[in-house]
């Protein structure tokens, strides 16, 4: 039985944020910007200049910084107050304080006006939440597109527990509680998303990641599984 709680999650990421320096952040941001996912992401979501973007589970603000560099106006939310503090500090140091803001907020209780965002983005967030409930809330507040990057259970990073140890052979990630919820199978994930969005597209990557792009409205024409 997985006993990892939301409070455990907060404490874990508060600790990560407390230990991360600006120098480390910049180095990891450089690596993140070279992620093979981005050409596909930007090809799907289009021009972000002056667009309103919500970064769900923003952490230290890596993806928020990338969207801000494209001219987007970004709101990042996270349950970790320490992550929010560090994200504000780090992005200010990069000169993005005018088009980014960060708030401590639980994705289970999104507090924004209807159709407020042009894009909702989340990386490694869907497997942490009540998926159907969250997607209903996201559908309510997004004007256009959503984009999610999710790991498969076989992702190498998924083989590391909260303590940094590899998962023993034959044991599931759940048994060492690397996440508060087990990984979702991609097919099931897309089926759930299809209930809320008219257009669902996905691409799988060799590093066992999946990119899922959804459109809130429009003709269903590019669905694949």
C-alpha cells in the first residue's frame, strides 16, 4: 500500500528547492532547453508571444523560464512554497520577473477565471493527481490547448526512489513509493483525456517519455494511440 501523502510531497520538494543553488538551476535549465521534446511542443502549440500560460506543478520554474523566453506570460503553481520562492528568485535573476508569477496552489483546487489561459502545461504531473477531476478543471479554464509530458513506468528516472536508490530488480516503483500514485498506462491516460478534450495527439520518445497535446475545441482529426 502506497503511503506517500501530499504532505510528504510538499516536504520532499521543499527540501529539493532549499538545496538548489542558482548556479545549479542555470545548468539544469540549459539542459532542459535542449530537450528533444521542445521542437514538437512548439510546433504543436504555435506562437506564444503575449499568450497566457499556466505551468502546473512548476517546481523551480524550468519550463516557466522556457515559455517566458518565448514571450509568454506565465503563471506557475506548485504545492511547495519553497519551490515557489526559489522560482521567483531564479526567474528574476534571468530577467523574467515581468512576465512570470508564481503561486502556492494545489492542482486539486485551481483558482482561476474561466477560459483564462491560452495554454496549460504540465510535466510529470498527471500521475500525481485525480486525473478526471483535474482535467475537468483544466478544461474549464483553458481557451485553446493543453500540453503534458509524462514518464512511462519504464522511464530510467522512474527507477529512482525519493532516497535516490534504484528500484530493486523485480520490484515495482510503487513498492518504494517514488510517487504518491502509480504510473498510468498511456492508453488509459489518453482514454481519460479523450473524455474532456475533442482532439488528443501523442508522441512517444526513446527515453520512455510521452508528449500529449490536447485541444479543448475543434474537430477531432489527429487522435492516435
